[in-house]
C-alpha cells in the first residue's frame, strides 16, 4: 500500500482493480484512496475523500462506489460517491441517522 492504514474498505471495481479507501493509520484517520491492481500487485493513489468515511462501501450498478457512514470521534451521518473513471468524492450527502459499522449489499 502507498499509505499505511487499518479499518479501511476494499471494494472490487468493474475493471478488476480494487478500491481501498479511508481507514486509520494508528494516529489519524486516512482520507486517501488507492487502487490495487491484482495482476501487478501494485497500489496506486487516487483522489481523497472529503470526510473521514470508514463505513461500509458497495459498488453500484453504475460502477460508482458508495461509502456511507463511519466513525471520527462520533458516528458519521455522511456518504460519498466515488467514480473510478474520475476522482473521489464527487457527491457528498448527509443521510438520516448515524452509521458506524454496517454492511451494504448490492
């Protein structure tokens, strides 16, 4: 990985790569996201998140990845939409209630 992190999300993308986003490095929340190429075994940085999301992530039928909720000294009530063909955090919305740990199913 380019950035050390734990407690992050990994989401398979339509192109075969995997998106690793958010997490915690032992000191602070990590805002960056990375692609993992399963063929080469190489991680490469991509855009950063607007919020310190760390909640569940799921790939939508459009290919975008929805990351919702998380924890930053309190449960978060935000969500971000990642477009793998553009950059991270194209959409940020508040949602009803807080989500700390949950699971998204597509």
